[in-house]
C-alpha cells in the first residue's frame, strides 16, 4: 500500500491523530496527496478510501466525507483530487467555525464548565469564549486509559483558562455537587449522531449525561451535522494492553473507546446551523446534506 496512506492509517489507529475532526482531515489530505502523485484507477481509490474511512470504525464524519469524495472522483479517474479534498477541508473548517460561534452563546460569564476527553470543537468554544472576555472555569476529566484529557489540559492552560483536572471516577460526583463546586453546564464533543438523536462520544460520556440529567445541569453535545450517520454505528473495541499490559493471565479486559449519550439527556446539539434539539436533528441533516442518506456498498 502507499507509504503515506499506510502511515496515516497507523497514526489514526494509534491515536497519534485523534478526535473526529483531525482524523477526517488527515485522511482526506492523504487521499488528495496520493491522487496527485499517482496515475490511479477508481477501484484502487475505493480500496484506499475504505481503509482510511474505517481506520477507526466509529467515525461517520470520515465515512461521509470520503463517500462524498468518491462520488466526485468517479469522473476524474487518474487525475488529482486536490481541489475536491481542499473543498472538503474548507467545508469542515467553515462548519466548525460556525458551530464554535453558536457554542459560545451557551456560555455565560463566570460559568463553570465540565468537559470530557479531548474534542477540538469543545476546546475551540472554550478558547473563543475566553478570548471574548468571558471568565470561565473548566473541569476536565483525565480520560483513561489514553489520557486525552491531558491534551485538553495543555490547550486550556496555554490559552490561560482556569482548568482543573479530575479523574474519570470523580466526574459524576462533581456534577452532583452544589455547595463548593457548582457545574453550570457540561459540553462534550461527538464522534457520531445517530438517527434517534443520541450521540456517540468517548466512553464515560453516557455516565456524565446521566449525572447531569439527575442534577438538572444542561448537557450540550457539539457536533457538525456531517457527523450524522443513518447507518448502525459500531462501537470500537480497543486493545486490552491499553488498560493493563502486564495483566494476570486469564483476566479479560473490555476496552470500549466510545459509548452512547441517550437523546433524552442531551439539552441540545451545538451545530453549524445553531442549537438543534435531538428530535430535530434528522430533518436538519436531510435539509443540508441529503446525500448522507444514500445507500453505500460497505454499510
Ligand atoms: C475523541 C472524542 C472526541 C470526538 C470529537 O476520542 O471522543 O470527543 O472525537 O472530537 P479519541 P472533535 O481520542 O478516541 O479519538 O471535536 O475534535 O471532532
């Protein structure tokens, strides 16, 4: 296989490239580069596209964008697709930027916000709110077993935002408190939006949504509409070694990368088209990206 595509796939699998938005951008960039350096056949492109789309199985943003690229590529066999991949990246940047603006509007001055894992959409909202002069405090989970919370922590500290790291197991209790710590809202990112308005995000999100619901704390999921999937979502299961490499023989470890946030616990999605309630998300996707519902060979 092409060396650069292989490297990109490996980096996505190893989480060197993590988060839905970075994953799709690097995948699309790799395909653009390959198309411009090779005289390719459509079936070769489909093979590589499939490998990149499913480098991590729970990524409909990649699957949707690469599907769109394949439709365009049908008439361009052997030619460079850099213009098309550039168009996708531009759309991703534009929709993300619009959703960040909408996200800032749910934050009030002097808010305490809790987030989980590392979502570039969430950190961008927090940084923009801070830049606009809002005083915010952020509680962030460390996110075992791969500690993506550290990426969030470094970004927030660099932006001079007041940040406190908590262990994953502390999060529900912190959300339930009212005396010393009062969480005003929870914002998480998303890897996928399902037909029923539920969302898929880093494992642990389900528990946070449950606690927020019980404590009546608003729970927002920020996601561009291109993360919608009309197809059943596979939850990625990762290696046992990530949890405990020297584990006792015969101990089984289940290491799910993601879980599902039920629609009923989501106050609103923060999208490029504004705040959308879970029950309205399908109609909005139909309106703006009807091609997402097209039948695909591999789904
Ligand atoms: C990352 C994660 C992020 C979403 C959204 O999981 O769950 O919340 O991917 O990210 P992992 P973004 O670290 O396993 O990839 O907002 O950047 O698209």
